[in-house]
């Protein structure tokens, strides 16, 4: 097939909303890399200073700058895959390079080959695989976002409607935006991406904010190691995400929406775009989505590999074609978001919960939880565990029941030594603290947090100092570099965990503790504030392993 000319590619995207990322991807796809000539053409066409554009492009992991670079296989060396032979695959696979966790911890080891994901534990066993469906929950547990996800055909519009899809939205559109806001408030739904901010309150703030047009953004940049729940929801229930975004648009008065999808989910992009086209064809999206003269439309924008873009203001900068640094807050996105206008940013799981709340009511959703909590949480479970996967549990559910009864406990005859919380960002839990319940108050009482719900399991054969070192090395690599406490601190902690620093154990602990406290108090965003939880929890639970490493190095 003949390659479109540069002019044709530029013309195809320049008038589209948020044009830079899709334009870069179009050239990257056609040429296998982004040449200087290409970047200068884009710079001139979009009016972006060439220095700014170079800085932005080189910030991302996956934009190749040399011919053929896009097609070189990229191998995950994240925390789980590093323990499953990832380096051997890198060494034996011709031309392979490494990449951070691409969200398939339940299918180690993933390799990104162009726009195809292969998984296997050796180069010979690599094969294309679908996302696993979540394991069945016990009969006594009622699910929300996973309630219909195992139904064959649910990803298509016809299958979605057969299982009640878009019925809740249709009823909501017969009422007022205020009615919808009150229902979401009453449900107690809070953000499921990590921050836990009340969804109804966020929507109301955007509805009341001045400025048009307003925007709904789905944060599908699932970059936290150990988290892979959003991929499952988008692959098997994309219309639930679309319905949730439509509901948010109606409640807030927004007329446009974006799904910001991580680069490492190319097959998911095809699924989402197919679902959006189905919704457009049926009039669910478009110029009369909410009735005559009441438009709402939706686009997918694919990222290019940057952990920091999971932070909502970095994501917005990336969407706008800027360098994806976090923004200073206030102002917040609810008043100054995409294009400095009122914007809702919600996580995939949050939005996928909305259709079920609209169908069954806010009281139903609130009562799914245990005790005083509201709703459910999807937990991504991986590592040294018999049955890895995504599990939807009531908030307030005991962690040990999930680990031992649902997921089968540690592999072989091993015992669970530790788990990470919030992917990596919550540090470790171990020993008696594994007896927590899965909710923020219980876990924060142990100086960690639930966050996006990624839990990686490490059995008693693992060197926890090595695990901590790999985690801190990831944070050092992914620090955007905007603020020096994070930029310098993550590297210093990585050095300490690899054998650097004072030779006296007491001095080593004091220095690591001081570095962590400084980072937590002065870093500009959550990356620098969370990374020290790795070393803090390592010292709390595994002082003997730390002492052995420092004294015997």
C-alpha cells in the first residue's frame, strides 16, 4: 500500500481535536520511526517550537528516532517479569530492547512486537494471547463492573444492549442533570484510579464551573506496575466506559470526551474505536447525543509510554501536545483542565461503574460493600500466587481471604512473605499487617494505601532488598525530572539499595530515612511522594535483610 504523503498525513489530523499524538503515531506507523524531517514538518504545521517538540517526543519511551526502531521487540522487565526470566528473553531475542511494565503481570512475560502483544516465558513460547477474563467470584459475592463482563458478545453494541446496556443512561436522560448528580452522590462512588475523590462532587464542580466547551477525559493510562484491571474492562466491556462518559457529559454539560489510552494496549485501541463507531452509528454519540442541539462526541488518543501521564495534569498536558510535566495545583482540572477549561478526569473502573449504578440505583451500589464503605473494588493480583488475575471484591473485604481462599495462596510449598500495595506506590505489607481489609482506612493505618488496587505477591524465597531496588529503579527511570526532590531522591535511593551510601548500618538507615522524608514533603506530585514508601516499608518489615545487605556488601 502506498504511503500517504507528508502533506496528506498532516491534513488528515491538523483539524482533529488533540492532534499531536495521533499525528506522531501516524508518521511513526508509516515510517517506523520519527525522523528530524518529520518533526520539523509537524512543528511548522502545528506551530509548535521545534525544541519543545523534540523535548516532548524524546520524553516518551516508545517513539523511535532511528529507522526500524518501532518494529524492534520490547520486552517487559517489570517487577513480576524480572522474576520470570525476562532478561533471558531480552538477551536471546534479536534486536530486543526493554520496556517498563506494560500491564500484563497476569501473563508474564509480555513482548510488544510492533502493534502485537506476545506472551511467554522463553522466545520459543511467545504467542499472541487475549486478555484473560476475570475468575468467577463466589456465589455470595455480588459484582458491579464484572457482573456481565463474561457474557459472550458483551464487547459489541448488540451484546451490550442484550444485557441491559444504555438502559440506565436512557432513563437518566429523561430527568435532569441535577437528578443524575444526586444519584451519583448518593451512591458513594469515589475515584477508582487511586485518589479516591468523590465522583459526584467532581462532576458537580465541573457542572458549576464557568467556561465552554467542557470535557470528559477517561484516564486509561494504566501505567502502575501490577495494575491490569482497566485493560480487561476495555477489552470486554468498552460500551460500559462509553456509557459512563456519556452520563458524565450529560451531568456536567460537557460536549466532548477523550479516552487517553496507554501505548502498550494496541489491541484495546482497536476494540475501543470499533465500539465508538458503533455508538456513533446508532446516534448515541454525535451532534444529538443528548437530544436536538445537545452534542457529545468521543475520541481515543493513544499515549506513547510515560508513567507520569497517569497523573491527571500530566495526562492533560500530553493530550494538549505539551511536554507531559505535572501542573502546579491549584487551579484544578475541574475549573482549568483540558485547554484551560472545566474538565472531568475519571478512571476506567470509575466510569464503568456508572451504568450499573444508573440501572440498579445508588443504594444497591452502596450496599455492595462491607460495613460503612460503598461499592466494590477490582484488585489486580499477580506474582507468586496460584491464581493471578482480576478480582472484584466488596470494599472492606479481608486481604487474606482474597490471597488464600480465592487466589489459592503462594506457589508450591512456599509462604507469602510480602505484597505490594497500590501497584508499587503503596510500598510493602508483610507479617501481621497482611490481616488488613481492602479499604483505604484499614490500609492507611498500616502506612500504605489501596490506590488503583494492584497487588504483587512475593513468596519467602525472594530477596526483598532486590525487589525494593528494582521498584526504586523504576521510579527513578519514570520521574519526569520537573522537581529536584524526586529527580535526585529516587536516584539516591536506588544507589543506596544497590549497595551505595554509608557503610555503618545506623548511618545508612538515617540517610535513607532523611531522603524519604524530604521527598514526601517537597515533591511536586504523587510519584516522588509515594516512592519512599518502598524504603520505609522495607526497613519496617525486613530490617534483617537490610542489615545483611549493608554490612556484607
